[in-house]
C-alpha cells in the first residue's frame, strides 16, 4: 500500500492537507504537523501509567459523603453501584458500572494491547486494533459521568441538618484518571498500527 | 488523464495545489490515494482502514449557522435560568448549572471545580462560538482567512473535551438517585441543556469540514 510517508508526503491529521518537506504547523488549520506523532508510544505509556496510578485511589477512596442525622456514610464508585442494585435501580446501576468500571478497565487493556503490539511487532489484525482505538476515543469522555453525578448531587442535596452530600477525594482522582487516559489514547498515533516493520 | 506527477518535486505553490487536488491521505492510517470525486450527500472511505476520508454534505453552512444560533440561545437559557429544584421535609433547594461546579470549589476541590467548569461550560461555549464564526465565513462567499480556519482547527481539537452531554447523563442519573427521597422539579435550564446536547450532535454531523479545508487551500 502506498502511504503518504512512503512518498515523502506529510498529511495534516486535523484537515488532511498534504505537504512535502514542511515542518511546524499546518498552513490551513494551524495544527502541529508530523508524519507520525513524535514519541507517540512514550507519551502514550506515560499518560497510561499516570492514569492507572490515579485510577486506584479513584476507586478506593469515597467519591461522595452523605451526612444525615443518623451519621455520615461515605461511598465509593463500586459501593454506589451496589447501593443502586439494592434499591432496584438496575438500569442506572448498569449505566454507572459501564461508564465508571467496564469502560475505564477496557480502555487500559486496549491501549496496552495496541501499544505493545506496535512495540513488539506482534502479528495482529490491524483493522480490529484500529476499531478498538476508535471506540476508546469515542467512549473516553463518558467515563466522567460519575464525577458529574457527584457534582449534581452535592449541589442539589443541601438540606441543612436533614441531609447533605459532599464530594469525596475519590472524585478528584477519578476525574484525573479519565483525563489522563483520554490523553493517553490521543497520544497513540493510529498510523503506527498500519506501518509495516520493514518500512 | 495519465499525467505522471512527481510528488518529490519541491514546494512551489502550484505544485502544492496540484498535490492536494490530485491526492488525499487517510488521516487515520496514512494511505495515499488518488483524490476521489464525492457527489453531494456521499462520503468516501479509506479502502484500507475504512475511516471516512472525504465528505460532501449538502447545505452544510446554512444548517450549521442555524444550529449554532439555536445553540447560543440555549446556552444562555441554560446558564441564567433555574436548573433543578428539590423539596423534602419542608425544605427546598434550587440550583443553577454553575452551582454544580461551584459546590466542588466550596467543598475544597478547586482544581476539580475549575476542570468541570471548563468541561461543562467554557469549552462547549468556545466550540459554539468558533463553529458559528466558521460557518458564517463559509456562508458568505469571501475567502477563508487564516484566523477563521485556525479557529476551526482549534474547535476540532477541543471536541473531545466538550462534555455538556456527559454532564446531562450524570444529572439524569442523579435525578433517579434522588427521586426516591425528595420531590424534584426541573427548570428551563435543564431542558435547554438537553436540547443543546442534541443540537450540538446535529451540528457536528452537519458540518462539512472538507468543504472548508478545500476552499481554504484555494484562497
């Protein structure tokens, strides 16, 4: 397959404009130009491990603290899902489980799989890796939903002594983790998936 | 038809125009292909990775200008009108959209508060204004100035960080959670944000960026 790189052409990733022998930023849309994102894999791994490091306290620390006259109760993300199941809100429990647990965990797995397959030249289907990356980019921001749930609940439930909700430290770590994994996925240049090792 | 084209000959302006008129590269996998002609309402996909490489959408600029006018109006309603109100045991609490981010600040999470303000309000607003300006420029037959096209480049790169729609899903989830313990009423801002999420999705689908870039390359 003839690629832009094999013909000495650089294509802008934002607007698709083609250049020969140009560096810096695209004249048409102003985005930075590169044939392949510089240090793509290093950046991907750096954001990956930072995201993973933030994901652990994001799940272990409470994201929300509820205070009632009976006392305070702190809940983690998984704790919130279990409470929802106990109340019979299965649909909402599923939304939170998918957005906060299933998607982030599969994101880590997919990014690691693609990066390792590029690094070690593993024979693996290009198209399925490409689609997996597209899916990760598409779903990335939806993992923020639980952080917004906490923000909305904390703003809304301010009924003085009767009941009040405050955000917990887990929310901040979790939001950080989502942002870092989004950056990790964006740092991974999909064109590397299609490069053959002998180029 | 069979004009051989030496893409290694260095950049004179006409060489560059010819390169871009005759070839297109897949932005996702870097395949270099002869530029296909795409008829109105159609799109061309990369034969290798199946990503969309060129689009040609009908009445793109008119639609986007209309949708962005609607977005701007909905955004103003969403910010200045009441968002949610809850009542329980004789107490009541009414909040605006901004309160949902301010509560994080007041609870000791200033960084998270600013981040949420950016994701829910500032970035969506920036995208609306940038896209509006670009669509207006496309609608008038003037040349596409560097400012306008760089603005749209920025709008595209900001897109993943625009989370008003994710916020609305979060709000709906929290309403279901609270619904069991209190009476909730939703205000104008709530419906405005729901509509804004839909209008934004429609605008993204209507915008024909390739028309903009091709015109920019010829101006």
